[in-house]
């Protein structure tokens, strides 16, 4: 499948690199308002390809997206140190509005994969202005937070993160919810599996992991200005689920008719992802506290989209 990436900065190029070396796409086309950057990224990534795959990587204009099955939206500004994702809203809304119509003029029925922040609201806007069905406008949502959660749990339990189906749901941002109650490790619930391994999930461990997941982006941005490898791989993982029609359960953000008592809100849940986009939503087991936190996250996103007249 041909994949378009609009926004060839750190996130777009990391996604392109991950896709190219994994061979998840036949062709990748970068589009950026900074054409020289798009050309340079495409050239650099194409030099990695002979070691790993056969993906064709190039830069182009919007017309070169014709025939793309998926277009990644990674254009826009990122957070400065200390800035929240929500503070990017005004700047990135304008960018996304200008891009979506350009894409649809050449690719009328794509799956749009949104990474620009604040990703839930930008996904909501993209679904509204594109007129595409919501299951074809997929925000990367909490796929990255879920990876952070699984990697910290893996480090604590000294097992592979691949053996820990655990999810972060709600907003990709400060109000996100770590779904501890539904988390699994190996073939048992997480808490009992961790105890069997002699690595109990104490209240102290739980608080530290919650803090580190929720604050990971702030810490990395403080240290190196931006985050990009994690989300780049996350985008590639979503693309793989679509191009291979996997039916994988991934935590992604789409416009949802009803969740946690809130109508028409865009947030992340574990969802089945395949060739048609998202085909089912799932709600992990949540205790009372987690469900209340999900309600608060959904309400906050809904109030914000209402305030924008969406
Ligand atoms: N969803 C997630 O988990 C994550 C999302 N992000 C978000 O991804 C976005 C991109 O971040 P970076 O790649 O680090 O930023 P960056 O500044 O490195 O790249 C952004 C690119 O967008 C391009 N651009 C801006 N306006 C454009 C337009 N109208 N048309 C075409 N291209 C345009 C710029 O020229 C630039 O190359 C930010 O909003 C950031 O917050 C970043 C990390 C994780
Ligand atoms: C920047 C961002 O959204 C993240 O790394 O989670």
C-alpha cells in the first residue's frame, strides 16, 4: 500500500523511517510546506531501505498522494518545554484545516491517521471537516501512552512488554486513564501475575508508573525538545494493522457516539483495527475510580469540542 505522510518533521520522518525499515508500505510519499525538508527526509530514509526492505520513499506535492490508502497527518507545531498538548490547539487546528481539503481533492476515500496534537481534538475536527466516516479517521490517541505503560510494567516485572496486554484510555494527555483493573500479564490478571513473579504491584509502584506514563512526554521534551521515536513506531503499528487487515486491538482515538455517559466525543479505547479502519470498540474492565476518571476525561474533551462549536 502507498502511504502519504503530510508533515515531514520529527514525527512524520520517524513514522516514515519505521514504516520503511519494517517494510509495511510499498511506497511512502512525504509532503511538507518545507519542500526541501521533505526531499531531504525522503532521501535520507531511502538510504536505510537497502539494508532492510524494498519500500520506495520520495517527496512530492499533494498530487503525488493519489492512490494512497492511508495518509498520516503529522504537520503542525509540537509542545515547548512545560507546555501542555491542549495549548497547541489553535495553531494546529489552522494547519489541519488547510491540509485536509488538499488531501481529499486527490484521495477521496483515504484512511486518515492523525498524530498532530492535541490529537483527540484534532481527530474530531478532521472527522468533521473531511466528512469521512469516523472509523476511517483514526487518531494515534493513547497508542503511545499504552506503549509507555507496558514498557514500565515490563521493566518492573522483568518480562517482555509483548506479554502484557494493558491499555491507557481516554485523552492522549493529562487526563488519560491507566486501566489497571483490566490489565493482563501472561495468562493471569496483572496484579496476581506480578505477585507470582515476586514483583508485587504495590500502591507505591502503581503511583510511580502512573506518574511516569502521564509525564513521559514532558520529561522527554525537557531533555531533547520533542518526542518522536515512540510515536513513529506507534504510527507504523497502526498502519500494519490496516495494511495487513489484522484485526489487532490497539488503543486509538476515533469519534465515538457514546462513551462513559458522554455523547459524540473523540478519545481512545482499545479498538479492533483492520483494512476498513476501526471495526469495533472495547471497554476494558474498570473499577469505580477508573470509570469515574474516564468520565472526567471524556467530559473534558467534550466540553472543549463544544467550546469550539464542533
Ligand atoms: N500523537 C502523539 O502521540 C504525538 C504527537 N506529536 C505531535 O505531532 C506534531 C508534529 O510534531 P513534530 O514532528 O515534532 O514537529 P516538527 O516541527 O518537527 O514537524 C512539523 C512539520 O509540519 C510541517 N508543517 C507545518 N504546517 C504545515 C502545513 N500547513 N502543511 C504542510 N506541512 C506543514 C512543518 O514544516 C514541519 O516540518 C505536533 O503537533 C506534536 O505535538 C508529537 C509526539 C507524539
Ligand atoms: C508529545 C506527545 O504527545 C507525547 O510524546 O506523548
